[in-house]
């Protein structure tokens, strides 16, 4: 099982490969408001889920965009993920 530090490091690497520096800027902005949420997003969403092997980056991004569009209330996240394709 990966340690929290390993999950966070994997999450940062995945986040950077998807968003460049805009993802890290988002995480930094969240740290002022809720540092635990910022760390959780990086470690869980990007370190555990998005970095899983099996799907290539374009397919994973299409799935992410589809989920964000279905939610309909996350325009900022949709903009970040759609810039990657």
C-alpha cells in the first residue's frame, strides 16, 4: 500500500502532466481556505484515481469531461480538463 506521501507525489506528477502549472495554482489557492481538501484532491483524485494504469490520457480526459458535463456546475474544472485535449 502506498504511503500518503507517495500518493501525494504521484498526484502532483499526474496533475502537472494534465494541467501544467494551472493545477498547482488551484491547489495552492485552496490551501488558504481548506488545506486538507487541497491535499485530498491531489492524493486521492490525481494520485489514486487518475493515475491508475489501464486508460491512456486522452480516454481518461474524455471520461473526466463527460462526468463534469453531466454535473453541469463545474465550469472552471471543465475548462481546465478540456484544454488538455
